[in-house]
C-alpha cells in the first residue's frame, strides 16, 4: 500500500470496529464519532437508523422512533450542527 506510511498506528488502534463501521453510514470519521458516542449509544444509533428506514413514509412512525431514541438523536443533531 503506497500510503501505509501516512497512517498513525496509535489512531488506528484507538478506534474500535464499531466506530469504523459507523463511519461508513455517518458523514464523520470514526474518531469524531467516538468523541460523541460511547459503544452502547452507537448500538442505539444503529437501531435508530434502521427503524427510521423501516418506518418508510410514515411521519408518525418516524416521530415515535425519534422519541424512543431521543438521547442519541439529540447528540446526532448536535453533531450535524442542526441543534446547538
């Protein structure tokens, strides 16, 4: 790999697999995600996203999911700078 010398091994070891996976479906790096969410919250966030997707076009169902996962939802909104 031509860029392997550019990678900091300490950062790579610091970031767990769950955070690396989350970085694929959130517009943030794994390190940024780890600063905001603990591993339990990350699991909740994954469930939240799955339930919102399965709610389809129903705003009522989406609102119920948002309420159910309000803690991680608020953190996500703050991270996205939608809420201060």
